[in-house]
C-alpha cells in the first residue's frame, strides 16, 4: 500500500516532524520580528516617548504568544488581532496569527480574526499616518491580509485532502485484509470439506461394519489414505499461497477446472454415493475462472449431500443451453440417518460459495423444491 501512495500521505517519522516544526517556528518568529522592527523604525517619530518601550515590550510579547498558536489558534489570533489595532509592533505577529488561524481555527473564530485583520489594515494608517498615500498603505496592508488568509486556507485544504487520502488508504487496507481473509476461508473450506467428508464416510463404514471382509477393509483404508494425502497436498497448496517470503518456492498444484468434474463424480461414487451425472457442454468452452467456479459448486453440492443426505440419490447437471453455464445439484431425501446436531462448518460453505459466484458475475440459489428434494443451482456467465 505504501508504495502506491503519494509522498504526503505517508506520515513522516516523529523526528522529521519535530525538525520541520522547529524550522517553521523559526521562520514565523523571524518574519514577525522583521515586520515589527520595520514598522517600529518607520513610525518611531509618531510614537510618544512613553509609548516606545510599551510598543517594544508588546511586540516581543506578541511574538512569544505565537508559541501557542497551534494549540490555541483562536485565542492567539483574536488576542494579537485586538492588540495590533493600537500597537503597531504587533503587526508581524498579527499576520502570522491570521495565517495560522486560516489553517486551524473554526469558522466563526476565523471570521472574527479576519475582521480584525481587515480593521488592522484600515485603522493603523490612521493612527500612524504614513509618509506616502493612506490608500496605498491601507491597500498594501489589505493585500498582506489577503495573502496570509489565502495561503492559510490553501494549506488547510491540502491538509484535509491528505487526511482524507490517509483515511481512504486505511479503509482500503482494512477492506483488502477482510477480502483476503474471506478468500482464504473460502479456499480452505473448498479444499478440505470435500476430502474430509470422504474420510468421514469411509471411516464410518469401517466403524459400523466390523464384519467387513479383509478386501473391503483394505479398499476403505486405501481410499482413506488417498483422500488424506490429497487433502494434505491441497492444504500445502493453500499454505503456499499464504507464504510470500521469497525463500521457499512451493510447487502449486493446478487449480481444478470443469474438465475435472468427471473425476470428482467418480471419487464420490467410490465413497458410496448414488450419482447421476449429465455434463453436456457441447461447443461451449467456459473460461478457466468460470470452470473453476463450476467445479467448486459441484464439489460443495456433493459434499453437502454426502453430509446431510447420506444414501440419497443425487443428480448433477452441467449444461449451457442458452450461452450461460448452468450447474445444478439435486439430492433426494436421505435414506440413512444424518448425524445428530449441527455439523462443523454447517452453512459456511454456501455463504462462501455465494461470494464466489457473485465475484464471477453469476447467480446462486438453493432450497427445497415441491418434490422435497434439496436443489443447489447456479448460473455463470461464460
């Protein structure tokens, strides 16, 4: 995320911010002092002798007050603005406080400080008559107020934009992490649920048939071993996707496609399921992503039928009659008794499947039809 963000969006280190603040503070103090000194020298003769030390002390105090301009922008701006109406040496601090208020002050406070700035530009030439034209001096002061106000508002808008970009980047990161968690959960479910349900079926057969022949026990044990190895291989593939350290290059197993449906059907039949498969695609060749989604739909449907309707007749239909790819798994009422209580992960498979189908631009529906059979049906654009 950081590599694609603008430079200003990324927070600078604390030390960098402190160094920048010190430079800005020094520049602000220097500008205030320069303006105060220039105005004092220019109007020295207009100051009565008793007012000259007062003007010097007040000018220094106004510059010192700028230290709190970040934490109290309204108080500093209003206070210096009022003082600068009668004490000319506070003029430099007044310009700086106006600039700071444009960045940090709330709307009503900024309006008051702006009004004081305009009053300062108009009143000061009256109290301290310039050597030249009053209009020229007042106009220059008004221009200085406008520049400070406009520059401050520009900085404020830029900071708000940067803050908005940071918030958007944070939300995008959270959404990306949430989407990645959902993707990982979906892949884990798709990979393991089918294999573990096969293991459960064959292990259950060995448990409830103690009189099985040695050949049947050996065949069931072989299927259990093969399913366990396949589950481990597929789990290694998912974990390999999560490992991005650049040092271990794991060989990724190929993702299933629609051509693997026949093997999926035969594997389920070997587990004792009664399946009627009708796969008629004709010349329609779906994309790899659509084919993988169709495979996962069939896998989830057969897994659910095996868990929730053991012994039931299942019909798998895959066709593309009107261009779109249609996948339907229809399972009749179970012949055996389903396990009591909710099965682990019950319901999460269909939720993840619905997300997968939605990402593919398709539609998924499931439920019991009038004949009492549970139907899982999906339509996918090719």
